[in-house]
C-alpha cells in the first residue's frame, strides 16, 4: 500500500496524536500507539515526526494557531481596550489550561520537554506581543490609555502574565496542575490586569490617581 504524503497526512497524524495525548497524557503516550491508531508503520511516522517531542510540539503549534486566530478576532471587534485585554487574558488562561490537560503535565514533565518547545514558545510570544500592542495602541488612540509606549508596555504585561503562570505551575512540582491552582492563577491574573490598566487610565481632573476610579 502506498501511503499519501504531504500536509493532509501530517494533519491526520497530528489529529491522532492530539486524541492520544488528551486521553493518556504526554508521558503515557507512545509513538507505536499513534502509528497503530493510524494503521501506518512506525518508520513512516518517524519520517514525518522524528521524535515524540516533535509531534507534541506540532500538536501544541496547531492549538496555538487556533488560539491566535480567536484572539485576533476578539481584539478586532468594537469595545474598550480594557475589556479586550481582560477578554484576551481569560482566553489565554483557557488555552494554557487546555494545553496542560492535553499533556497531563506535572512541572517535572513540562521541564523535560521545554527545550524542544523553545522555538515554538518564542514565536508564540512574538505573536502575543503583536496582539497586545494592537490593543494598547487602540486604547491610546481612543483616549482610554494614557501612555505613548505600547511596545514597551506590551512586553511588560506579557512578562507579568508569563511570571504568574510559571510561579503557579512551579508550585505544583511533581504533581499535575490541579483545578484549584488554576482558579487561583485566574484570580491573580485578573487582578494583575486590573491593576495594570488602572495605572494606564487617564487621570480624572481633580481626582487622585489612587482613588480607584477605574473599574473593569
């Protein structure tokens, strides 16, 4: 039997791997099992993806593409910049939560695969910065945000989000990230976003900056 090649075959492999990872987790999934699900030889699977890490990165990469498409649609709509930023943060948390569920990761497992995902993470951060900068720039142009450095602010805000997520994830070393930890992370991230936006809100004449006039 001659196997088809090219993008359609790769998509089928990624979809099969996604199902396996979602059901069994990264550590308990083998390339043999994925090849068996597809009815293909292991050598053929390795032709497309030379390692399990590479295949998992392809799965996460497709999830990232879906998230970025959703995020771009979200921020392109009408509405205040602050609401868009809060919505982006919530969808971002959902994305990372789904990725953790997909791999059934503990911090130790994540650390072992992190080097393989380095390039993917760098590109994802670049795309995130582009979206965040567009949101802040729109807020500036609409008079909702008092600042003139959206590029710098985007990097700062992304670093805040990354730091909170990493701290929360690292707190569960040796164990999968649980729902309680995730809800704590969501609460902290929402608060950090509110504080960040409050600091950028144009001051109301005659009202001190710390008066709490900004609300979500």
